[in-house]
């Protein structure tokens, strides 16, 4: 079982930026693709994913503002978030696509104030 530890969340104002990190205890290269999800009230949605060859996918709501990246050598996944809005407020999790339900971490809270 892989352990996922997310970090980097916090409280920012609208228009601000945050960089989330995800430390993977196993081999990130097994995550094909690796992904970030976020959980709002009652829902957990895919935000961005990145293939092993670093081809990215973004949800329409974050396209042009968020950048996903991975460092397989360090077993780290990142999410650079710019131009944040209150609609981005959520708990952010890393995982893969499709999700591994046994591997969810504790998530990191992102709160964007108006």
C-alpha cells in the first residue's frame, strides 16, 4: 500500500497562488497518470492529471491557471495554482486515475478568501 502525503495548502486571497506537493512513499512512476482531486461539499472531482510522459490534463475550471508536474526520481507530485478564486476552496488530494481507494491521504486544505 502506498502512502500519500499532501502539503502546501493554506489561506490566500483571491488572485493569489499556492503550490501543493504530494509525497509518495512508493514509486510515483506506478501512477499512470498521477492526479490531483479536490473535495468540495459532497463531491470529489478530478482537477488535473499527468501521464508518465508528462502529458497533462486539466479540468475546464482550472485550465490556464493550474499546472501539474511530477518528479518521478523524487516520487513527488506538484500542483501550481495561480489566480485562485473562492471557487477553488476545497481539500486537495493526490492519487491516480482511476483512483486507488485505499491510498487516499489526509489532503491539504486550500481556502481562498474573497
